[in-house]
C-alpha cells in the first residue's frame, strides 16, 4: 500500500540539529524521508511513544533485555519488540558505525495480511541516528493528525487492537457500535 505524503519545513532561524542545515531554504520531505522505506505510517505512529521512551530511559519489563511489546492497531496485524541495542554494524546502511545504541522495533509475528508487507525479522529503526536522511520524528508525530494518510485495508474500524499484544483488548470506532447498550 502506498500513500503520497510530503510536507515542507519552512525557512527560519533554528539551532535544531534536525533542521539547522535547511534553515535558509527549508526542505520538502517525501514519504521515504518521513516514515522510511516500507514502514506503515499507522505502525510508525503507534511506535513513536515507545521509541521516545527508550530514548529517554523508560524501563520496560517485557524481558530481561528491557524490551517492550507493541502491536499495530490492525485486528490481525504485526507484533513487534521495541528494543535498544548496541550498534553491531548490522543495522541499515544509514546508521553510522560510530553510533553507540540503536533504538528499533523488530517484527516478531505477523498475524494476518499486512498491507505494507512487514514480515518477521523486519527492523524499523527510530531515526535519531540518521538526522541527515529523515525528518525529525517529533515533528512528524506532531503533524501526523494532519497528514493525508489512507487507512490500510488491514484496519477494521470495528476491531482495533490495543497496543499490548499480550492482551486481548479491541476497540470500535464504527458508528453502529457507538450506540448506548441497554
């Protein structure tokens, strides 16, 4: 599934390490610079607070390594582990070799059809170490509600999963389910 997404960083004086380079002319960011190649925007948005938690030292207790389990909102979507690991040089080519720790999500289970083709073993790197290639994730998160993102077919508005794949909690945003129950 593809969406046509882009936004522009407007010119303006800044010391922001993500945007300082483009303060004079601004910059247009295309989809591959916003969410990365093949990353589902809905999954990215779900992962953002967990990535941020890892970045700032949140303590997750899913396992002894401090990983956090998260899933996409699709009823039969993907399950991932959000991780912080030492850079062993085997992350995507844009991760600098001198970058110490890499925050990423690794797909551990695919429960059905994923419109973006995520599969077990895929790693989605939080781009804190790739400022020259990607838009600032905080800016993207702030813009997210205003972006023209098509809802993937795997999302069922009558059965949207909680982010914790160990629980069996679903929500509905379908109008017919919003009527008060007797």
